[in-house]
C-alpha cells in the first residue's frame, strides 16, 4: 500500500510543470521531479543523495538559503526571485517557494522547494525594455518618445541642434544619439564643457594654438574643433561662454572657418555642432548676456528635455536599469526595490534629475545587504522627506471627519490629482498594486475627471 502511494506521489510530482525537490535535515536531496531535471539540466539519479547546493549553485546558497530559513523559522517563503546555474553553466532566472516537511507525528524531517523557470518572462522583460530604450536613453514618457522621433529626423542633416534642459536630464546622451544616427557616425564626437574652463583656456581648447602664441606654447596644438573634423562637436553649457568667444564661435557656424591662437591663417572646420544648456538662452539674449545672432544660429532645431519630476513614470524603469548596472559592477544579487522605497522615489522631485536618481541607487546598492532595497537604504534626505500623500490625508481629514472611508476617498483623490489622474503612477507612489487601487476607486465610488477625452475611472 505504501509503495502504491509513493508511486502515485512520484507520478503527480512528475506531471507538475514547476520543479520540485525535497531535502532531509542533512540537506541531501531525497526527491527530484522531471521539471527539476529539465530546468537544471541534471538527471534525477545524479541529484538524489547530493547536498542541494551542489546541484543548484543558486545565488542565495552561501548566505541566504531560503529553504534553511523556512526550516529554521517554520514559515514558508513564496515566489522569491533568484538565479541558479544549470549544468551547462548558464545563469537561469527562477522563482522559488519553500516549506517544511513533517512526519505524521509533526516532527520536522526536511524541507520542500518548488521553483519556476522565469527565462521566458526575463526575455519578455528585456524585449519590453528595448521598446523603451533609444541609444541608451530610457523612457516611456510621451514627450520623450516624441523627442526620440525628432532625433531620427534631425540626425539626417548637419543642422545645428540646441538641447535645453536642467542639469542631469541626459543632454549628453541625446548628443551621442544624434551623432550615432548621423552620416558622421564614423567620425569622432568631441565634447567640450564650456562652463568648466576659464576664457583663456577655453579659447585654446576650442581652436588650438601655434608654437610661440604665448609663453608656454612650445609646439603647435590642435584644438577641439580640429579634433572633431568630419565628426560632431558637442558644446555643453554653451550659455556660460563669454561674449568674445561667442563672436569667434559665430564665425565657425557662419563661415566654417577659425584661426588657432597665434595664427594668421584661417582653418576650415568640417564639423557638426550640437550645443546644450541648462539656462534659458532667450532670457540671456534679452539681458544682453548672449549674442542674439549666435542664438539664432544655434537655435535652428531646439529640443527641450523634460525634468525627471515631469516624467515620473520613468522612475521605476530607470531605477531598475541602474540597479542592474550596479549589481553587475559589485557582484550583488539585489532583486529590486520594496514598495515603500519606490513610493519614496515616486514622491521625490529630483532636483538633480536622472543623475541624482543614479547616485541614489548606487548608494542604496552599497548599503543594502538584503534582497530588496527598502526605505532605510535610501539617503537621509529621502528618509526624512514628508509623505505628501499622508499630508493630503490630514488636510482632507480636517475638512471631512465623517468616516475613515471619506478620509481614504480624499486621500486617493488627492494622490490621483497630483499624478495627473494616472492610476499606475499613483499606485507606485502609494506602494500598492494598480489593481488594488482600481478596486478602491470602485468601492469608494470615486468620480475621476475626464482625462485626454476618457475617464480614468474605468
């Protein structure tokens, strides 16, 4: 009878699509189903009797074994994402669930682990990420997608392009994309930060000099304009250059010629210029701080990059991108951001834009020793910031103290309003699933204003 039950158990286990194995208290594998064979590439006969970490070589085996935690605490672990190394040496993404095994008397005799191959899910995630990536620029924001379309058109010609946007919005990435899409892509792309050098140095850096042009000029030196020949010259922070240099730069744009310092002979400039600024050049022109004729020369095509606070739907995408990068750099296996940490990021205005988000994720990966980045792993200023959504609850509560439902209704309404009625952004800020938010909207009978011609209530 017992043999018949055991055979039935094996048949059931082998028919399950998920991998299943069990261990005894010495961590030796006592059963191993067909799906486990398929996912790991290891045959059942090879696995039985071996210790589990010899078979799986998982990313958590050394320090954070989930099966060990379950047996020690008596609590199951459900759908934890990890990686294992299969018999071919390939890294396979899986999700695992663990529980303890007890005999008829209730004594713990081992543990059971089920695992699901997430390779297909991982590939789909990568494909989706590609749809939101354009030459290393990551965004699903509607305005950014429009700019991606503009880049294709702009790159076909040698037209001068002006990139406007706050510091840290990715202007250099856009300049690289313009160069990479253009017919000049085989030529060099040379970058000059106009705000980082004083006038005298910037002039010699741009145009070069001849031997004897000044005391320390022992031999000729090519400038950045010459180095960018047949390529692209990217002038970052062009709003910081002096009127004298503005005049010399205007000649390069108008006549395609320039003179190195100490030279009486004009040199031809075969370069495309892409300029960038974090200032409003139009305002500088009105204040006579920037030449009007130069402004019109570089303002043929202007692309305005939105700050991160206006494209918050990109925060989860960018955070995941930076997390993967720093995981690879530091050999870590941090799985993602906990809802509370993501909520803090979604509520933050990011004065330093994408560069600041990158720095925050880098800091978090340094201090985080867990599987997920939580709020305590974020920099102090993010931990101290007030929760805007909670603040709005207080305001609503003072006006309507009739019931908890009224408070929750006002709270959710205010959060939706601040996120331009986007359920997805609001759910991320509140740290809940979009489906949960939708159920709350239905239960509270929230009337959401029409947005882009349709109601967000559906």
